[in-house]
C-alpha cells in the first residue's frame, strides 16, 4: 500500500503522470484509510 503511493511519487517526479496516477489509484484501492498515504494519494488524484 505505502509502496504504491511512493512509486507514484517517483513517477510524478520523473514526469510520468500516467504511471503516477496508476500507482496512486492502487494505493487508494487498498482501502487502508489509517495511513497518511491514503489521504495523500487522494489529494494527488484530485489535484488540478
């Protein structure tokens, strides 16, 4: 779960938004709302 979020961050830093979103969605789909990474992934996906 956490690794999916951080992989998303890696791809974001590299400019690959498709892979970044894919990994942030994986982090959200785990459904572990207790982790800050869940909220952060949600914010990343909803950012304009």
